[in-house]
C-alpha cells in the first residue's frame, strides 16, 4: 500500500545544519496543501502534517527566537 509517507516522488529535505548521524527531522511540501515532517531515524513511521499557514507561523516564531533556550534553563 502506498501512503503519503512513502511515495517515491516526494522531495524530503533536512536542515543544512543537521549532522551526519541523521539526528534530525525532514520536511516535505505536499501539493501546497500540507507541510509534512518526519523523523529521519524512523522514516517508515507516518509523518506529521501541518497546514501551510501553521508552518509559516512556526517558522516566524523560530526567526523571532521564540523557541530559543533561555540561559540557565535546560
């Protein structure tokens, strides 16, 4: 059975800042209808799907530093 997660034509990308050990997540823009995200260590598990507007909001928060760790906190 072919699922969205394992379609061969999907173009999964991972951050250029990720290391060589595949300790990261990968994203895929799916038909402008969703942003898919999966764990690079477990690609057979289904991806999470986000509405493009939600993904844009997340990226905006990243750029503003909303998710940066505060010094002294783990």
